[in-house]
C-alpha cells in the first residue's frame, strides 16, 4: 500500500538513552527506546493531519507498553515532535483520535532528541515478508482497514 505524496517511511528507534541501538537491544528493553517510524511526505499532496490520522488507524493508541502481542516499553505508544508547531499538530491529532478510540488513549507526546535509523532488514518489513505469520495475522488486516479508510490518497 502506497499513499500519494509519501516518499518514504523509515523505521528506527527514539526516546532512549543508548547511542545507536540495535533492534535486539531495543527489544531487550534495556535501551529505553521505542520502535518508531519517520514519515517523509509532500504536504502539498497529503496533509499532515491525514498522515497523523493514518497513524491512528494503523496503530492502537490505547494499549500501554504494547501493540497486540508485542509487549514492552519498546512498543509503547508515543509520538516524537520537532518544535511547538508539530507538537500542536500532534495534540490536534490526539483529539481527533479520541473520537474513534475514546478517552483511554495512552499515547505520549515527547520532544525528539535523536532518531536512530533501524537496520536494513527492518525497513519495508511487510513488503519484504508478506508471507510471514506476523505480517499475515497482524499487519495485513491493519493495512486493509487503513486502505479502506483512506482510499482517496492511495496510489
């Protein structure tokens, strides 16, 4: 699934205290980092609020320190902002998300200190591993739900 105006999604880590963490170290819960995604997009084609609404469609913001069967602080619901303008956009997105998810949202808003790029094998994971069990059971249904909700932005 590709959205018009999105040129890349980079996965990595942020919010912790270890320099240049690995996936294994982050999953080991000793780094303080969360798995995160950096979305690179053209706002003249797809607005920021749509990107954020897509995030809240793909991601369950009500689960504390987990996403489905992935458990731990590395799976916490968080958004890292750069500057007060982006923080305000994120706060507005959280308010819109409450209309869908209710008041039980646990998503943290935190200033971005550093984004550490994830390993090459972790990038485009779903595209590279469409037949993997996790992708079939968890990712594919989320992608279908999101595609249905944002059809006007699909390529």
